[in-house]
C-alpha cells in the first residue's frame, strides 16, 4: 500500500502542544474561588471533578456537572491561570525539525476571546513564530460546534492547500470527526486522561506525544 503524501500540518494547541490539564489543575487548586473546594485534590482525580464527555474524549472545565459554565468563564477571565499551560516536552525541537524538512505548519484553536488566545499563543510559541502560522477563531463564528471543520476549510482555501495533503493533530474526538468531514487526515493525540476513540473511528492513528507523531509521520507518509 502506497504511503500518503503529506505537506501540511495543523496542530491543535491545548492537549497537543500545550498541557491544558496542568492549567486546569492549577486553576482548581489555587484560584481563590475554587481552592476551598478543590485545594486538596490530587492530580489523578481530575477526571472525577471534570467528567469526560464522549464527544470531547478529554478534560473540559465546562463538563463539571454544577459549575462548568461558571468555571470556564472564570478560567478564561484570569490571565494568571489561563496562561499557565506549559508546552509539552520537545514541542519546539520537533516543530523546528519538521519545518527544516519543509512541512508547512499551522495552529488551529477555537476560543471565546480571540485577542486573549492569540496573546497566549504568541507567548507560548514565540520560539517558532518565524515559521508557524497561528490561526485562531471565536466559538460561534461558524456553524459547527467546534468550528474546526469550517476553519480547516477556510484555511485550506486561504493558503491554497490540498485537504488530502494535510494532517490535523488533535485530542478532542469531535475535532477528529471535523477533520474527516473536511477531507483532512486526523491523528489523535492521547494523554493519561483522554478516553478511547469510538469504534467508528478505530482506524484513526493515535500518538502520545509530538516525538511519537514525528516518527509516525516519517514511517507512514511521504512528503514529495
């Protein structure tokens, strides 16, 4: 079987390049409003506080059964906690290596506040900003829930890219589905708190970090 030609990589940021779970943990255990309730929470108990909804397949503040909407709003409104999401290990090195190999790379983030999220992304990814194109869209700007399907189609057209030559690396299950609908190859990023893909997505490749993704890319695709 011939390997697929890939020239473009769209990276989700939260849960793929940056550790959003760490930001959630820091927020719940240290924010003055939530510390009385969750200050003694252990790291491994995050999914007990933030139940994983099947369509997400990953932790989300808004899934808390009583305070989800409030938590999400407070988190986004506090730069100290909102920005405390460190890059995962080897992100900068891998993105630079893939750039040197000739891949075009983009970020793909949906948010409630584009200006704040772009500020964060430019800070987080400053070391690769000379070649990484940062795309960010506000929730509700397009039809679909995650905006990923519409944003992917928009970016493919904007940058003159072919969907069949493009990969989206994402951890959220509904974004994996969005990539497929847009004609883009999805690769699922897993962490200790992500849930398994549903049976209908069993053929989607899964990796656990950017180094594993780079190795998968080299072994399963071609560039020219």
